[in-house]
């Protein structure tokens, strides 16, 4: 992919993000933060590439540590979001 | 994604299908993340949204593992198990009042992961397919990598400070270095200098200096910011963690990372904007820091003003006679763990035919939406909880406004007193209710902004001086 295609995806995603986030109800802003935390750990993709590669020992270990850190975030972020969301209940009628 | 013909790579791709399969998979992952956020537009769709997010993450991870030759599957498995285990245990054990700290800690991990990935890419660029034929890192990748590492480092060190302040390991008071603006400016310029240097030369010295300076400025930026501004700070760091992920996505040419980074970056930016507006603070003044440092200027004269004091029985009587009660909770309520007792009180009142609603100021908690989570945890139905702009007009028709653990967000001075530090901040119009019941530990303490609240001395205000939880429990007893 060339730089311009990547930039296009990025700019359009910013617009998508802008409209999607404004549509989030304010009462769910804390779960929004914890779930954005979890998804921004998609950086684990880069960590996995580094950790999986033979070639540089340092790079591999940096990658492994990054995989561990991102995993804390992915599992912790999604789990705590799910825990919070399960608390939101409607009035019993 | 590594298919560009001019790109030399000694990394063997074990691609199991045509080239476009992984590209498409990452795109699908990115779309899942958009849907995850979209789900949060209402509590009903939110849980499904979160599951979609998990699906997206699974797709991204599986795609990466499936398209790369794995030289160290064991180690990776262990890293995921250890990290995932810590994450799951923390997520299960964390108290809802401690959510801001947890989120700050999570931000720091994203920042650190970005730095580590950047460093790994720098040390072994061919693995990431970002080298030219001679084995040198591509120019555009050098900029992206440098930016990613810089933003990641700032996110990490800034979040660590935010965590320490929120967790109480470090004073919430702003710590002001002399000439801090000049120091920050100098470090900022140095970062730009080394960013350019790294772009120009790709030398290790430039790279590591850039990283070190970015760590330093993260500390320097957050240390002078006071506790009152923390909701803005964690939103801002949320945004940074997104931009860091996006920058790494640019480096790795990965759609899922770019889409996610853009989403998270915008999300944090919007939340920062909402928080700034809710406190009537400009973003620049938050960053400049120091808010809350001049709290000592409180007027001593105000202490001796007459006020009405009431008991739990008075409060119970007033509320049971009311048609409509609006509860205004603040962080003080959460600190004294009064939310469960409060919900019991509301249940009792509802049994007596009183209409009960909750009014939430955007900065009622320590992070955006925090109070809503705390109430939800206490089984308060979310359709009884209203945001400031939706309920403010209703105070005029309410018989009782029950303020518990909130202070500054109810201060009428924000509307009338131009000399007040909180002037212009949107506040809840509690004084328009027929009676205001104000639960407060004692008359001495002032709110977070360090200003006296003239609401205490109004004719229609009754002060209930006690610990929030004890007071509510006594009211429940008197009601029953």
C-alpha cells in the first residue's frame, strides 16, 4: 500500500471516529474509554510480528514484552468493559 | 501488505492464501472496532458491540499469526497467557471507584507497547518490510516510526503520572517547577530536532535520544496538572494512545491499526473537549497546568454566615411528602460508598409514590461517565439517570433537590459571580427546587476548586452535616 492510500484510510477513519463517538451516550463514556483502551492494543499486531521473527534477539524480546503488555490491555480492557456494561439495567416495570 | 515490488524483505511470509486475504481480514477487524464503538450509543446494544470488538481483535491476532512464520510460538503463548491473566484478574477485582486509575494504567501500557514495537522495528526493520534494497529503513517509515515512538513515550510517562495522582501515590496538587514553560518548550524543540535528525540519518543515537526526551516531556507535562483537571488529562492520554497506535499502523501499513488509532484518537479528543466544556476550562489552560494551586484564597468571612441545619428525620419527612425528588450525586458520595444506601433510599421513596430522578454533571466523577457507572453498580436503573442538559429545567418543578457529595457543580456563583474561579462553568440549577437538601461532612471544607458555595446559606437550603453514607442510612431508617 502506498502512503496516500494509507493516509486516505486514516483521514476517513478520523471522520468515522468523530461521528461515531458523538453518537455515544454520555452515560457510557467510561466504558467507551475502557473499550478504546482495549482496541488500541491492536498494536499487538506489531508486537507479534517482532516477537515471531528470528533475526534479532533484542527485537524479539522487545516484541515479547510488548505482546505481554498489550495482552494485559486487550483482556483487561474488554473484560472490564463487559463487567461495567452488564451493570446497566433498565427500570423494572 | 508486504507485496510492494520495490520492497526487499528477507522475512519469509508463510502466506496461506492470496495476498489480499490478510489485508481484507485487517479491514474487517477495523470495521468490527467501529461497530464496537457504535454499539455504545445505547446500553442495550453496548454488550453486543463489545463482543464485536473482541471478535475484531481475534481476527487481527489470528491473521497476524497465520501470515507470519512463527519462530517463537511458545514464548508468544506464554507472553499472552501472562499478560492476559493479569488483565483478567485486574478487570475482575478492580473497584468501580478506581476505574480512572485503571484506565490511566492501561493507557500507559498502550504507550509502552508502542515504544517497544517502534524500537523492535528500528532494530529489525526487515521483519516489518520497511527497508529499501540496500537494507536501510525507508524515509517515510523513519518519520512514522519516530512519531509513533515519541507519542507512545509521552503517553506512557504521562499516564504513569496520571495513575500516581489518581491513585493517591502522588499529591493531587499541581507541582509547579519554576520556568516550566521554558523547560517544556526547550524539550519540545529538542524532540522536533531529534525527530528530524532521525529522519535525516536513521542513527541509533537520534532514535534513543528522541525516545528518552519524549518520556521526559510526558512527565513534565502532567506533573503540574492538578487533580481537578484529571478528567481532561485521562481523556487526552486516551487520545494520545490512539495516535500512537495510528502512527505504528502507518509504519506497519496495517489497516486495522490505522482505523483503530484514528477512532481512539478522535474519541479521546472529543472526551477532552466535553470535559473542558463541562469545567469551562480551555484546553490550553489545562495543559499549562496549575489549576487548584491557589485554593488558599478562600474568603474567611464566609465561614460565619448563618445556615439552616437539618436532621435525617427532617430530610426523610420532606422527601416523603414530595412529589418529585432529584438526587445530585458527586464524587464524595462514591468516596463514602453511599451509592447502595442511596438506591435503597430512592426505592423507599418510590414505594411512597415519589418520583425520583438522578442528575449527573459531566464532571461528577473522576473521569467521563464515571458517576453513571457507579450508580449502575448500585443497581440504579439507567433510565432514571439524566445528564445535565436533559434535566436542568426540571429542578424548577422538583420539590427536593438532594445533593450528596457534590459541591462545585451546584454552585450558583458559576452563573452570577464573575470573580469566582468557576464562573461560566455549566452547573446544575439545584437552587430552583423548592427545598435543597445538602449532605456534607462539615461546613469547613470547600469543593475541589477551593471556592465557598453560597447555596449553603440560602433560605431554601437545609444542610445535612454528616458522613454521606451514615446520613443516607439514617434517612432510610426514618423512612421505613
